């Protein structure tokens, strides 16, 4: 398997001398993506013009790529579609789920959820103005908070700050036993660890493609709807490409069949071309092998940092089964430390208020890089190399 991961590493265009531990925020450029985008621009857009929607298969890309992602997340063909942003897909999933539970008003989430998911829920509650309540509890209190008032359980499987991982199957089963539906955000799961949406009984799931799936900045999100719910799920955002017959130009909306009704706007063709190229790499690997290697890398990183940097406090779960493919530490000067590390060629990121976050992707992260990253972190901490004014100046993106 080491040889396989050497092959996949060679498939990425990584800057010389940089140890990239931020693929959980933005995946690096697949070498084939630039040529694939160029071909889409010149041979399809350039040569075919508008006929490329048919001749180059642009219109089918959201469904075709959805099925390719479906293989990585345990979704049956025809249950995943691409398009729009993750926030929009959260809104779609939540609105559809609430409509399927008309007698209930509680949406349950946790305080570790990504803020935009909570923002979209807050906005939807205000828009509906029907007495719904967004109830947010600590992650460890989720199971106990599931009761017969619950309409929808809405969780991110892997916490974006700590890397803590929820038990999707157990919590979904508990929600179903209470008569509720379950929505899972896979932003830090898809491409990071094995996911089995069908096996877990998930009702809806959403995720992005610019992190572990390496489709580039601004790449489209995806939405999953369980096959049994597809004809009942009503799209709150009734965009023309979710219509049963978009080019009939009917004055009234008729939802498309199956997962097609969850399409909204025009597909971002150039971005999907990048995703198509990135998924070619994923076709070579087994998610079980990826997960095994991820655990090896993260365990080695935790051991190394704790042995050399006692002032950094581990935030992520120590048990690998409860952790995604990232490791987070805490320090009051976390932002400055990350900037100092970036200046020394180790790219991680910072999450407020004090978290240093490092992502591990076996497709291109090596054991030697983990060892080197630990050594550079130790240098920064032991020499207080972060204690400089320029490292405390906050940029727009942290």
C-alpha cells in the first residue's frame, strides 16, 4: 500500500519544501486538473460553444459526479447530486426534512457544528415562522437530547475544530426510534474516512468537494437523499434545473424525479471538470486503506508533538475511532504559532479562539513529512519563534 500512496502523491502538484497539513480546509491541486479544465475551456466551451451542454455532457455532470462521490460515502447510484454551495444544500436538506415531519418543531444540533449549518437553520426557522426551534446542546449530550418532540437531527459527523467524530449509525438509529429524521454534514468526512450512509440509515447528507476531494476553491457541494425519501422530499429551493422538464419552460414548478429535484442552478462546469479529474485519483484507492494510513499518521503526529511540545494541549479525541483525519492542539497564541509554522513551510490552520488544526491526507501526506512537521513545530515552540509582531497580524482568512 505504501507504493500506492506514493503513486497518489505523485498525482498532486505540491510546492517543493512545503509540508501541507491543511487539506481538510482546501485540498491541493491534482496534476491532471489543470489540463482537464483547459480541455473543457478550449475543446468544449471554445469549440462547441453552447452545444457542449449536450455534446460534452455538461448537463449530466451533477448526477454523474454525484454517483462517483456516492461510492466514497456508501450511497446507492442515483442518490447524490452536485451543485450550488454547502450552505444551500444544508438549507435544502433541512427544509425537506422538516416538511416530512409536519407535526414536530424541534431541530437538534450540537455546539461543535460548523456555524454556517446553524446559521442556515436559524434563517429557515425565521422564514417558516411556524414555531420551530433550533436546540443546540454539547456534543456529548446529543443522544440524551433526542426525544419524541424531535423533527430533525442535524449534525456534522466530524467536528471542524477538534476532529471529534459522532457515531452516525447509533445516533441515526436513536433519531429514527424517536420518529425523527437525520441529516449529516460530511464536510470533514467525505474522502477522509469510510462513510456508509445507506448502512447507517441516514435520511439526508450534504458535503463539499474542495477539502479532501480536492476539487479546488469554490467547488460545488453535494446532497444525498435516501432513495426511500426521494419522491416525498419537496425542494424548498425550486430552481429551474430541479424542474421535471426545465426546457419546457412551464410557468409553474413541477419537481423532477428522484435526486434530480435537488438541483437548483446552472452547474459550475469548469469546477466540475476539476472534480472529475480529482476523482480519478480516488478511483485507485480503497477507503479502508486510506483510513488505516490516516490513523497511523495522526497517531505518530500526536505522539511526536506531545513528546516535544508540552505547552500544546491536545483537543482532538485520543481514541482514533472517535477522531476524523485531523489533529488539533490548543494554545493561547495559536494564531501566531500557525503563522510561524507557515513561514517555516508547515501549513496548518487556526480556528478561533485558540486552536491549531492539522489535516492528514494519506493520498499525499507521508510519514517522513509528519516527522519533519513535528520537528519544526518543536523548533517554533522551544525557541518562541512565534513571538513576533508580524505573526500576530490577522489576515482575512485564518
